C-alpha cells in the first residue's frame, strides 16, 4: 500500500471555524477519501495552532489565560469537522488525527528540531538584535516592500491593518540565507514540490530575490515553547510561532527521531508521502521557511506543498475582522439539507459546490445564488433525479435482484455509449484526483451522471415494460444499477452522505469492496443488490425557497450566519448622552419613509460608501449615498427594505447626488440597518 499523508494548516484559536477553514479541511478530506478508495494507506492530520502573540492577545481580550482560550476553542474545531461529516479527528494513533501545539509531545519535538539544527551547524542559530515591522495577524516579519502604505502607517496586505515596529528586540536568528540555493535546487529537481505551477513560480522568484536570515525567537511575551538553551544575557526566549507550528506535521507522526536518534516508524512511513494543503496566505512559510528548517536539521522534505486560493464574499476575504464575510459552514450545510429526506446531504451539497465551482488553485467569490443554482442543476436535476429514477424503476419493474446483462445488447447503441462514457469518466476523474484537481474530477464524474439520465431518456424503460420487451428492459435496469454502483463510489470523496445513502438503497452488503471503478468493469463489478425505493435527496428549490435561503444568508442582519466569536471584546456600553427634549412639531418635520433598495454599488475610492438606488414609491427612484460599505456587501442589500430620511437637503458625496439618508445603528463593523418587520409598500411613512 502506498502511503498518503495529507495535512491541513493548524488553525489559530483566536478565531472560531468559518467557511474559509472549512474549505481547506473539506478539500483535504476529499483527497484523503479518494486515496483511501484508490487503495492507499491514508493518514489525515488537522489541528490547532495555539501559541504566539496573537493567541495571547486574544486570550487577554476575553479575560482568559491563553491555555483556557485554547482549551475552549480547539475542541470547537474538532467538533465542527465532525458536524461536517469528516470526523472524528482524535489525538491518538488514529487515521484521522488532531494535533494541538500545546501538547507536551509536540513541544518536545520542536525543542528537538532546534537542537538538531544547532548540532548540525551551530551558527545556523545565532543571537542578534531584531528591528523591523511585524504583523501580529500573520505572525510575520515584513520588509516595507511587502507592505502597503496608507497615510503615514504601513499596513499588512493580508490583514489591511497597521503593522507594529519591533524595536531592537534581542532574538535568535536562523541562517536562512544559507539555504536559498539548496531550496531552488530541490524545487527544480522535484517539479511537483509546489503546486499548482503559478505558486511555484511565485516561490522561485521570491527565493531568487535572496533569502534573509529569520528571527526565530521572541522575548517580549511568554506564550510559546521556550528556546531549549540559555541566552548569555539571561533573557527568556520563546520559539517563533511559525517554527513551532510547522513542526506539527512531524510531531503528529511521533517526531523525526527518538531519544536514541532512531527514526520512529510513522515518520519513516509517511513523511516522504506528505502533502501539505494550505491557503495561499501561508505559502511562504510552507514553501520557504519550512523546507529551510528541515534542510538545516538534515531532514527530508515533504513531497508536496499544495496551495489553494481564497474564497471571498462580495470580493472580500473571509476573515474574523469583516463580519459580513463570516459564514458558518455548519449552518449553511444544515439549511441546504433542511428539506431533504436525508438532511446530511446538505453537507454534501456544500462540499460539492465549494470543490466544483472553482479549481483548487484559484480564488473564488462565494455567490449564494450560484450555490443554489448549482444545487438545482447538478444535484437536484442531475444526480438526485438519476438516483430516484433508478431505484424507482428497478422497484417498479420488479427486478429486485441483479438483472442479467446481455452481452450482445451491451455492445449496442446506448448501452455501448454508457460503457464508453463510464470508462472515460472513471479514468479522467481518477487522473484529476491524482493531480489534485477536485473540480475536474467532479466534472468528469458528472459526465457519467448525465449519461445515466440519457440512457433512461433514450430507452424509455416504462415504454419497454408496456411493450413487453423484457430483454431490453432487463438490460436497461442492469446498466442503471451498474451506473449507480459506480457513482456510489465516484461521488464518495465529496458526497459521502449521499454515497452511504445510495449504498443503503441499493441494498448492497456493507462490506462490498469500495475501490475506485476500473475501466471495462461496468456491470462486471456489480455486487448483489436488493433495491428499496428512495426518497428525494436533493429536492428542487423553487424561487420562493431560494429567496428564503438568500434572506437567511445574506449578511443584512448582523448575526445572521456568523458564528459566535469567542475572542471578540465585550461590546462597549452605549454612552452617548441623551439629547435635550424636542417638541412633537419638531419631530413631525422629519419625513421618514420605507424604501426598497433596487441596486447598490461601491463608490470608487471611498471605503465606506455605497451608492444605492431606492424605490420610495414616487414613480422615480432616488439616488442615495450611504456610509455602510464596511458592514454590508452591495449585493446583500438589493431587495431589502430600509428606513430613509427623505426631506434632508440633497447633497453631493464624492460627486454623487444623495437624495436621502438611510437610518442605521452603530458604525462600521457593528452597524445594523433600521428595519420594519413587515413588507410594506415603498414610500410608507415611519413615525
Ligand atoms: N496557524 C496558521 C497556520 C499554521 S500551519 C503550520 C494559520 N491559521 S489560520 O487560522 O489563519 O488559517 C489559515 C488557513 O485557513 C488558510 O491558509 C486557509 O487554508 C484557510 N482559510 C482561511 N480563510 C480562508 C478563505 N477565505 N479562503 C480559503 N481558505 C481560507 O494561518
């Protein structure tokens, strides 16, 4: 058995799991499941990154010790993966492992790595003074050329927040400059080391630009693994959180050597088969720092760094600091499965969309309408429909046991076409999975789904039954069952709940072999079946249902789909003093109306402004500029009711005429729009 070791990044515990984290874990899970079906010896690892300044700060904000924060949040990640049908991930020697960097075993391996580097080349680690910019969000050191300048402050490109100046902090340095050439050589000799190709090119040009030595310890805070040797000046250093975190991939295998210097069995088996799946935000740490640390320690490198793009919502990266982008994957999945006879298939629908919609290395903007459209087209109309048709026809036409295939018929017309398409689909999907291309693998799989539906349309089994053409009818039913059995396996990496359900409906034995379908075997590999009638797995969503889901998901109501944020500071009390009393007649001067937003776009060069077109029942729409862009994505507002002050003097903002003011509570991130809780005609007065 070939080993296949797939890892996700270990997620920071300053945040709770959101759709961005789920995407990586879902992709890794699908790859793990495919490889298991292909007969590999699979190990999957995920976990939490618990040390560093960022976690220490988040804990302080919540009034917790860092350890208490970690103990609260780490299980939430593990639980989320179980809720998404990927668990359980456990700490012990299981096939699916969860590692925490506060585990004693991990800490010991990090200290070993340090000592090993030191023992090999003592001056690879040296004490000096660090001065420069640091982004706590990334836990990374930056040159000014890596940053954006806004006003007089330098900002991190990923977090958009000002970076901190570390002034002459005494620190251990790692001599990374020594390893640039060796790294370039490794990349050249192993063309699949960094995938996809465009990320490899990015790394190569970065390394060619020259590697600088890296500060790998901090003295200004204590939440980390102590450097395992003394500083002659007597200062206490903790190891740089990235050196600590990256080592998780090895400590989860029991480390790279034991006390006697021998190689632990799992390291020997899995390390060279390691694939680190990561988001592009952390490419440099994985494709540059990590290999350099390993080379310095005299250790082999992982096989592949597999990098994926970012999901954005309304063009903005899903992140803790932008509430409008925070989507709870568990909620989304449960909403999608709400009407299904098997609600877990909602999880499958979410996984399918995320992996099918965008190739792994590309960025994708999550558009909820596209999610619903794909659900209807690919899952309700294509796959769900085919499964229901197959089980319905087999039960109806009485072929409860496996109908026999007729060799002559199988070589004919639609039956031959089915075999050709099935072979191609299995071959192409397999190659795509092997090449880390889930989107293509699913596309290939769906060619077989389409061909199954085409066979039903072309052969019209109900007409055959009516005409008493039992030989041909048996052939159709046989081929449909054979197709169902192939699909049960081919969809399993991404749609495991659907695959399990189909398995049950086909009545196949639990221990029937689940290897990847082999070309030429359609029908020949069909185990005995005992089909039962099915129920709708992916009921079609009509417009009303779609609108209802969109209204739930689009972030117009502040907490709609956002998971609770454990690290958020408690909201500040509302302290603005109450204004002096006014007469009722003064209030009457204010004309407040309900308007319906018909269009919304961002205003160029103004971070906070949106330009809205609002129907106020006047026969012409009004143009209104509103400072709500930090909190609301434009597309989330279309169709919404808003409360508008309609008799304020019009004024121009950024050159755009604003003929009214939208009422909202709070500002920026905690903004909420004033709402009326019933649909009323545009122009209705609010008093
Ligand atoms: N703790 C580090 C990783 C250490 S690995 C040795 C870290 N953690 S994180 O919590 O910030 O997670 C970052 C990862 O989450 C990304 O690399 C990516 O895998 C995933 N994603 C987070 N937001 C995402 C999107 N918006 N889109 C796609 N993936 C996202 O960095």
